[in-house]
């Protein structure tokens, strides 16, 4: 595969639509606000476990939140 796959996400849009702060989401999934910021900006890819925890916390399917 010639193209590098970059994992993108809709976390910020979904989170703000649900009126959940970065701090609240971080607390729900057991991480820090800084980690949520980095994930939203695409600077950090979450582990599979953290990605699934975020999906559960936001009540969104994985494929609706993360994409290439």
C-alpha cells in the first residue's frame, strides 16, 4: 500500500453536539483532558481499548467516530 493510512475522528463534533466537555469525556474514559485534545487534533491515536471506551461514553458506533 503506497498511501499511509491516517486515523481521523469526529470526536470533537460529537462531543460538542452532546454538550460534553473535554474534561468530562476524559473522566468518563479514565484519561486526561490533554489526551482527549491530542486525539481530537489527530496528534495521537488512541489504543483500541481507549477508542472503544470513547465510543461507549459518547454512545456512538466505532465506524461513526473513527475513519481513514
